[in-house]
C-alpha cells in the first residue's frame, strides 16, 4: 500500500468530512455578513462592539479555508 492509497480510503474521508471547502467557505462568508450587519444596526452597542471581531474572524477563517482541498 502506498501513501496515495492510504489517503483515499473510506476512513480518512469520513474523518475529514466536515473540513470540506464549500461548507466552511459558506460559514466564513456568513460570519463576515453577520459582522457587517452587526456594525450597521442602530440598536445595540454590544453588537457594534463585537462586529469588528466577527468580521475579522470570518475573514481569517475564509483565508484559512481557501487552502483546504475541494
């Protein structure tokens, strides 16, 4: 068995199922949009205060996820 065959077995695929690029990119984009919505709402200073952290987390997550395999 070569290294290539070890990486394509079913057990490895199940373990890395949640680390797919598509769903993680979607989650990161949702975080970015949520942060922008938090920044533009006029009701709560608490939400406004956490908006930058939310946008930053989504952006860093998107950068990391963009390096995941398809």
